[in-house]
């Protein structure tokens, strides 16, 4: 059932998690563990690497070539670049007090700029484009299509919110309440979900490359992934290894959707 694609020399292995994970779970007693691993997406490895490294806008022709070069640069940069970005993101200004900060319209501020340049927006290099919705309540709304890229949203409440197909790259959602979040087809590249509650969240077909679901730097609590699903999500082998460290994952999700290796 599972397919494998040989990675480029020195490159990270990219794959999509099986779209039929729940069906695989029902068939599990009749199949070996190697057959329950998620199937690789049909797209070529270089296209998947480009989508991961330059996720804001994935196009064709010359733009795709540029995206591939960006992917190579990310792979050559190594973990130091990711650590530097995480350190920069950890240094946040005090929570704002301006009027309308917690309104839905606040998400439209410099939306096109943030969607295209999420790294600059999240790194503090575009102060005018900073969107601060920390501790704001957006629960029970359909915010699909809104741009969350580079948004500061620690402690925000997005319970039962739809962000289907949204740009959600490099957002800081640590310690946010995201139970029931529907992030189907969303671009969540390098977004920090550490310490967030994500019970029942849906990440089907989402880009989750370099996204983190670990412990909160403030509370020390793991992101709560009970009932969360990752079918069809675009991840790398190293991403899967990190997500699998989270002890809150359901057993079926761990085994049949993510293909986590058994621990001793």
C-alpha cells in the first residue's frame, strides 16, 4: 500500500500523509506495519521541497525555479537558520492596546504583504505589518481566506474556527486555544503551535513543514493534539519525527496517519 520516493542526495524526505488513514486503521489487523505508512504525494520531490521552503506563493515556470532554489538554500542553511528564526520570534513586544486590535478586520492589515513575505513579517523586520491578536477571541467564526501569516496570536481563542485554505505561515500560535480548528488546505509552514490546545483540529492537506507542536516555552505543557488529524498533510521525515514526540497524539493518529515508529 505504501509508496516510497528516493530523496535527492543530502535532501530531506518529503511526503504526504495517507488520505485513507482511517480506512487503513480498520484494515490494520490484516496488514504489517510497513504497509500502514502514509503514501507519498504524486508531485515530484523538487516541487514538494519548493512548496515547503518558499510556501507563501507556489507558482509555475520561473517562479517555481526560484522556489526550488529557495528550498536548496533552506536545506543548506541547516538547523541554525531555524533556531535563529525561533529566537527572533520569541522576542515579542508588549501586547498592544489599540482600538480594534481584536476585530476580524485587524487580520486584513497588510494581508497581501504578510502572505508574500511571512518570514520578514514574523521576524520583526516589517514593524508596520505586525498584527497582534494575542489573547483575542475569534471563536466560532469562519475566517477562511483570512491571512494569519506572521500574526502574533499567543493565547488567542480560535475554538471551532474555520481557516480553510488560509495563509497561516510562520504565525506564533503558542499557548493558543485552537480546539476544533479546521485548517484543511491551509499553509501552516513554520507556524509555532507549541503548548496550544488543538483537540479535534483538522490539518487535512495542510502544509505543516517546519511547524512545531511541542512544549510551551512559558508553561512547559505539550500542544494538546488529542483527536487531531493530519491526513494528506505535507510534512518532511524530520517533521514527522518531531510531531511523534508529542505524547497527546491518539494511538490511531500516531500509527496510521503519521506512521510514528514504536518507542521502547
